[in-house]
């Protein structure tokens, strides 16, 4: 059974369109140490500040490389008394603009069987939020604003404002998801992924 992952509606659309190929998720609990050993298969990432066991901390990301993860979204499954709930009926999706007579199901609890899209985790690294590179900002869905054939700034999919730098657009995006996140500058998992369905 696959794990699921949540995105806001604009970010969900960016993932499905292929303009977003990276996501950051807060590391919980935060690492005690600041130096990292790259991801080790089936083990995780080591945070350390020395070579002895008590100077090392194992951090295991929720989504390891190679894992298939389904995208959660608000949905509604309509079925009849005669129909088998899992095999029959019709599923509606809020992000498609579908109209329903009931209340949308919370995407947090969306089962895999109703998922339409899947991603595969390609790589994972741990880094402080403000250390994001220009290329990672673009992988996170930050796009250029063009005028007369020239890039005049950068936009995120959440607020539509044009920013001078990629990091400014990303900071506004992450703060719209988690207030004050950019200023706190905590450690995050940075997952690179590809759309597979």
C-alpha cells in the first residue's frame, strides 16, 4: 500500500502539469546536529558533529527514494445501495470543478484507491529552508515572468505576485503554506520526484 502526500490546489496542478518536481517537508523532530551524510538506502540520513555514536543522529524521511506516492485531493465517491463501494459508482474531484450534492471528503483521509496521480521519489536531501538554490526554486514550481523576451522576475503559483528573486517568490509560497516558515529557517526534507501516473 502506497503512502499519500498532500499539496495545495495550485501546487497539485503544478505537479500534474510537470512544472513542480520537488517538495519540501519539515523534518520532525529537528536535527540536533548540522552536518549530514548523504542518503543511505534503507537507513536514512545521518546528522552528526563527530565520529562517536553519541555525536550522530539517524533521520529517516517519510518517503525514501524509489517509493511510489499517491497525490491526495478533496474527493467524493457516489455509489448506489446495489453497487459495491470499491468497484462501482463514480468519483468526483473538487480540483476539477466538479459539483456534488454532499460534502467533499477531507483529502487527508483519501484512500489510495481513489487517487488519480502518483509520483515516484527520485532523491531526498536535508537542508535548511533558506539554503534553497535557484534551480531548486524552479523545481519547486517558481516560474519566470517574461516581458518582451526578457525575464523580469519570478512568480509562485499561490499569489501571482512578481518577485525580483526566485528565493523571494519561494519564501512567499512557503509562508502561504506555513506562516513564518521562511523566517524560522528550519531543517526540511527536500524530495525530488517524477510524475508516473
